[in-house]
C-alpha cells in the first residue's frame, strides 16, 4: 500500500517560505514550488540553462553525488526519464527568485572565490560549492523545527514534497 503523498497547503507554503526567507536555499524553494523541478534537477541547474530574456529554463540534466573509486564526487547525469528534458516557462515569482539567486551567487563568489568546475551552478552551498540533497533536507528540517514551536501540528516533509505541491496547485488552477 502506497503512503499518501505530502502536499503543503497554501497556508503551510506561506508559513514555510516565511520561515525559510533568510535561508541560503530560499530561492531554490521558491523555484521548486513555481516549476515542479526535482531536487536533482535544481542542483544541476546552471546559468546557461536559463534564458532570462525569454523567461524560460531548460531542464537538461540532474546532479548526482555518489561514491566513485572510494571518493565522493559530483557528476552530471541525464534526466530521470526521456521526457525529463524540457523547457519550463518562468512565472514572475520564479523569475524574481532567479534574479535574487544571481545576486546571492555573486556575493558568495566575492566572499569565497569562484568554484572553477561548478562556477556556473545556480544553487550552491554557503561556501560556493555544489549543494547536495541532504543539505537541502537539513535546511527544510531546521525550518520545520522552528515552525513547530508555534505550530506543533506542522508535519515534516522532504524536498520532493515541493514538486507534489507544485503539481497540486497546477491542477487546482
């Protein structure tokens, strides 16, 4: 029997984004909610995948972090499915989140220097290195713990929940 998928309500989404506002991944969360991208697709997103003039982004790959020859490495892979390669129009919120992310990325490069191999990555850690799913999950969990101080009924969720939330809002609209 399949477990019921967690979808954030409109109010839960508002509360979560308010709590995440000062997080380094706030723009990632907004983009996930506005596009339905998978976490691996968000981590793989590069500035060359985004056409700000046409207001679209192209999903071309996913970023994997795994052990290879006894060493953990990042590697770009094809999308999960053949239909995973796609063009997504940017909503106003998504466009604004990407503009904010570009400014944040520039600040990180000034502070930490450019990460040569991954300098084109849109979403990075506070050290300007590629991010990982577990770091994004930890950020979500920290936000949820803070929310639960006032709203103990607020349930935990994974980054993939943002994709389900996007799909639910799309169907509702």
